[in-house]
């Protein structure tokens, strides 16, 4: 299993916030998590996300989890 820092999950929180005209501080207040923890998530440094937090984020942002996160395809070296 790869190290926890070596993941390919991309977080699209900035895009969703901009589209909805919500600040990170406002989102943290509405979701009920600290600004520091939300920043960790936004910057892709979170090690885990609780389903309750994911649900609250999706409720406030009116989105689906797939709009918040995507997994970057693994780039494989060219074969022989």
C-alpha cells in the first residue's frame, strides 16, 4: 500500500466555493467543522473524511461527492 501522502485524490472545494459564492469560513461555520480542518481538506492533506462531514459538505454546497473529489488516473510508463 502506498504511503498516505502518496494519493491521487483531488479536492475541488475551491471551484465549488467560487461557483456558489461561499467563503471557506462561511462553509466551515455552516458545516460545523473548524476552519483549520476544512483547510486541510481543501489542500488535499486530509487523511480521512467522515461520512457525516461529507454529507454536511454536500448538503451545504448542494453537490454530490463526485463533484467534491476525483481520483487522478495513475500514469503508467509506456510499455515495451
